[in-house]
């Protein structure tokens, strides 16, 4: 017969693995967000030097 673990109790190491997996996901999301923000900032900085074609003066 196969023993089943209570999902609420779990294994000590399972919690640690879950925590590190969550941290890895958060780290990757933060890195992607920072890259996106840097790209947006570069685009804005580049756009300031050139006149916008949609504006009418």
C-alpha cells in the first residue's frame, strides 16, 4: 500500500522547494519588469529628441 501525505502537513523540504520556486518566479518577473521599464525609458528619451509627427503647432 502507498502512503499518502497530508497536503496541509507536507514535507519540510517541500515548503523550502516551494519557497525557492516562488522566489525564482518573482526574481524572473522583476527582471522582466525592469527590462521593460528601461526599454520604455529609452524610447521616451529617444522620442524627446525628435519632433512628434502627430503634433500640430
